[in-house]
C-alpha cells in the first residue's frame, strides 16, 4: 500500500487559478480527485452534509479513491465529547454514503479541551466496530500514558501533528496504520514547508512503519496553494526513500498558467 497523500479540502478561492484553473467550481472535487487518490473532508466539520452529498462524492470519484471524513464540530467543539452516541451515529449514518471509499474518521479536539480519558473512551466506543478513527489532540494534557493505552486498546490512531516544520507532541504508534497532519510550514512564503522538513517526516515514518498497513498524510496549509505544492514534494521524498507514494499532480501549482 502506498503512502496516501492528500490535502485537507479543495474549496479554496485562491486555488482557482493556481490549481483549478479553467475548471468550473462545481467540478473542483472531481479535479482534485483526478490528481490525488485521497482527500480529507473539512466541510463535514463545519456543517455535516446530507447522505446524498456523500453518495455524490462516491459516485464522482475514481474507483480507488479514499475519502477521510473530519468529525463534526458538534461532537468535538460543542458537545466536547459529552454524550457522543447520537452525533457519532448521525455522522456515520451520513458518511456511510461513501461506501468502500470511506477512509478514517478524524476526531480533532479543540485546543481548550483538556484530557478526559473517560469521554474519549465513550466516544471511541460509539463508533461501529471496524471504523478507523484517528484522534488529533491540541492540548498538552493529553500527552499521558493513559491516553496512549486507551488508543492502543481501541485500535485508534494517534495523529502525528506538525507545527512549523517540527513535531508537536509525542510520535506514538497506537495501531497498525498512521496519520500525519501538516498545518503550517517553516518556509518563505508562508505557509510552505522546506523540503528538508518534509524529508525529515519521511524518515520518521520509514523508521517505524515496517509493519504499518497504511500511512495517511494530509496537508492543511491551504494558503497560496502550498498544500498542493508540498504534497508533490512529500511524494518525491517518499519515492527517493524507496517507498511508494499515491498519485499527486505532475505540475506544481505555481507553474500552472
């Protein structure tokens, strides 16, 4: 299985001429999935689409597409993981419209939410058996052994997080697949990443991933279309390391005329 590389969304106005040039906005999703095998749905965080929208994404994407879904902020930021059964059921009832193209569910916690092992356990238990759940924390209080042990027991993935070209938080392995999110780079112009920073992430992955089934990598630094450009660089570094990367654009965004 190749390293699965994609962007966190595709509906950004400054991508219109850098990446989507000449493509009607209603077809930006198809255009993105032509170039990438995977994408991370950010729209589901802000407003959970109806089942028919997920079914449409399934129908409009290539046969090998893998679509990751970011959990609704109602679950994570409003309810703060309290009484998760109903919002999780609603999320999965919609996301099932992706069928076999459904990738992991990303549960991103708010930066103000401090550790609550019980609430996280109840949330993970609310997902149907076999669901791949990735957990991204944004408060340092979660960096404790009890959280790691819970994720290992529930076979949920601890998300590796990059901030400014450096790891933020522990680089735990809690299941047999991995997930990396890159939010803001260390190069000029912002929010781009230096190649050496991306190469360092590839080395970290190579060092620990011998028995991993999958490794999902999503670029969330959407400004100036940096996410697309950096995804291309990351794929190059993966191939130079002797590994296989999923498809990425053959032309860098700034070169699109």
